[in-house]
């Protein structure tokens, strides 16, 4: 039985730090540099999109549009 709807797609919830295109995507989306995304992952202790975004917001690094 294949129940793919019950399991969330982690690729959409996590930033792969080994995939340059993903780091570039989030950096562009949030209006920050690649290095800022990498630093946010390091200092937040997580590569979850929501955690990294919250860290960037709290540290006033992200540009809200």
C-alpha cells in the first residue's frame, strides 16, 4: 500500500546545504546572501525552512516584501 499523502515531503521543509541550487533559491527568496543562509542554518541549529526563516527574522537579516 502506497500512502504518500500521510508522509510530508521533507524536501520542501528542509534546506539541503549540499545542494547549491537550494541554498541559492532560499537566499534569493529571502533577499539575503548564500553565506547568510549558511550562517543561519549553523546558528539556528537546524536546516528546517521555518526555523531558518524565524532565525533570520529575529536577527533582522531578511527583507520583508
